[in-house]
C-alpha cells in the first residue's frame, strides 16, 4: 500500500505524541533526500509527503509488534519521498523533452564575427527563452492533463506557471495558441496537428516553431510587466481551448 492509499483520520493523544517525537526524523530525512537528489524544486511537496506519511504511520502503528516507532515511520517516510519524486520527475522529464525539441528547432541567427557583444547576448537570451518557454508549456500541459488527486496537486503546485502561460498566450493569435496547445497540452504529433490545421507536417512544425518563438517573447514581456506592476491582457483560458 502506498503512502497515499491508507485511510486518513484524527490522531489520538498517544499517536500525536508519536508524531511529535518523529517530526525531527522526518525533517532530517527530507534534508538528506534533497541533498542526495538535488530536487530542490519540489522541496515543499517532499516535506508535505513526509508529514503525511508520518501521520499515516502513527495511525497504523502497532507497538505490540516490537518495532520502534521511528523505525516504522522511517520506512514509510522514505517510501513516500521516493514516490513523490518519482511522480514529479515524470512530469519534469517530459517537460525537458519539450525543451530539447525546442532547442533543435531554434534558429541561431547570430554571427560571432559580425555581431557586437550586446547583439550576441540578445541572440543567446532569445534562444534560451524559447527553450525555457517550451519546457514551461510542457510542464503546464501535463499538469492540466493529469487527473484525480495528482492533477489537483499539480495544478495547485504550478498555479503561478499556469497563470503566466495563460497571460502569455493571450498575446498570441488564435492559430498560434491552437498550435501550442495542441502540441504541449494535448500532446499531438506534428502530423496530427497538420491534419487539424489542413497543412503538411513540416508546415505545422514551422508554425509551431514560430508560435513558440512568439510565446517565449510574450512570456518574457509578462515577466517584465509583472516586475513593473503593469496590467496584463485578459487571459486565454487553457481548459478546452483546443476542442473543435
């Protein structure tokens, strides 16, 4: 039974005492796990999973079996941390793949022999923005597509990213939004996207590359607007945006 499958319920006084005793253990395990895996980007999720596992361990603990509670709890906390990172890594791994695809499609228009330092920096920043934008789209797309409790958790975790993507998409044309959502949210192939748009696979891919470039610029603009306190355009909702 995984750490999320066991029944939840209020703790008795003796169980609360066990939890209080083992909280430092849970915190140490989290810190060790984060140092070992370098998964700082999910630190809050890991700590929540550790505390949930500790709660469940107290509910299920039977002192009559002769196993000290810290040992009993350690096994469950360690398993919960591994499960959480494994689940999260699935989404990050897929998002990185979107970034790799974008990197292959990025058009490097720089000329190291002719460009000034400022121009070279601008080119590098633009390419980096495109790769990062693809990863953000991929992560948000998978968070939106996830179902059940996992989907609710991911959407809550990446709420800020989802809102940033919606704001940036609002700056694009309807077709640009559709291409990006078909690819990154619905995870359709470029051939399928070409069929949906009434064009060839290569044309769909070119349109996707152009849309992603515009989206990257819009995402940067949204960040600059947020830093400057300016208002953003009306958001383009993501739910059901590609239907029809």
